[in-house]
């Protein structure tokens, strides 16, 4: 699906988004060529019921790909705006990582920048979990895109 979307839309910037049990905005640096549904000993299927275990996303591809987003600039901009943010070196091994790795893989021979940002759940999604208000998440994503646009044009 990522390959088809990138081919059809041909975006200058690919920004994947997903939620994670985090207390702030996580700007991912690394995507792994690994799919696994094991979350601390509990198998979590994807939306289609798939439960891969230690599988490659692409058979003959590098183990890891690095985000081409300006991660440090994004984190600093968010912090300067009062939004808790930090770089992350591990996008996991489930759906978010697969989206990030696929976008980087299909963007590697273009001028496109690509990467992934994890956001916290919004209030009411889960109990006893860090959350962030939806309006603050919207502001964060708008800032991320502004930084990416500036970086892309330079």
C-alpha cells in the first residue's frame, strides 16, 4: 500500500504517524527491516489479524534505514513551542515500523524526505496511560510539517 500511495501521490515529504504509550512526541530515527507482533510477551495482531514473528519486511534489504527527516530540528522546534518531544532510536517491530521502513525503502532513490512520528494517546483512550490533548498533538504535527517543508526547500 505504501508503494502504491507514494507512486500515485509522489509527495515531497512522507510523514507517517502512529500512537504509542509515550508521554511526548517521539520523532523516530531508525526503522528496522523486521516485523514482529510480540509486545513484552503478548501477541498483538495488526488490523487484519496478522501476527508476524521475526519476519523481514523486504527480503534483500538492509536491516535498518535511517529517517531522512530533520529529527533534531523537529525535536528542538517542538520543545521551543512547549511541547514535550524527544528523538527515538527504535520505531518498534509492528505496524508503525513497517510503515516507516516501507516509506524509507520506496523513497531511497528520490529527493523525498520520509520518516515517522509517534504521538501519545489522547485523553480517554486508555486508563493509567500518559496522554496529550488532541489540540496539542495537532499543533505538534503542524510544526513538524513546517520544519520538514523548510528543510526540503533548503
